[in-house]
C-alpha cells in the first residue's frame, strides 16, 4: 500500500514522483503541469528506472483528481 502522506501532492503538479514498494516501482505525474486536473500513474517491475523499462512491462492509468490516483493501489492487488 502506498501511503498518501508520502506523495507530495503540491510538488506532483510541477514534477513527476517515483518510488518503489516491495518490487513494484511507480511513477506519478500531473498531466497538465501546474494546472493539472488529471494524473497518470504507471506501475512497472524492478530493477529498471522508468525510462529504461520496456513499454510492454508498464501498466498505466489516467485518473481525474489526486484522490482517485490512490484507487490504483486497490486494483493492483
């Protein structure tokens, strides 16, 4: 589970945020810069960084509003 207190919401609108949790890497980004109203979340396996992970190994979902981004954790089991 990703603790929403650890995700810098204000900064996420300006810069992407990435991390890892038990072998699952994640990458959050606001889609419209500072005025972002949608976010895209990518999950992918270790050990590679986001840029070096093959596209077919990445899962992504675009969601409206930040609170909905956290629902992705429930869907990934």
